[in-house]
C-alpha cells in the first residue's frame, strides 16, 4: 500500500517545485493557486494513506 503513498508524495513535491518555479517566473496567479492546491492535495493524500494503512 505504501507504493501509492510514495507516488502521491513525490508528485506533490514535484508540483510544489513547480509552484516555486512559476512564482519566480511571475506566471499568472490563477495557475499558481491551482498548482498549489494540487500539490497540497497530493501531499495530504500521500501522508494520510501512510498513516491509515500502516
């Protein structure tokens, strides 16, 4: 079960890195907010799956 959790956490960290990059490039705020929400959801889902299944 931890394989999916690991994948979600990695994707969340990748999206968080994208948020940082987009902020530095001064991309549109709507895109940054959407990416931030996606990163947060992936990270929370991965951590919750680790906590619930282990």
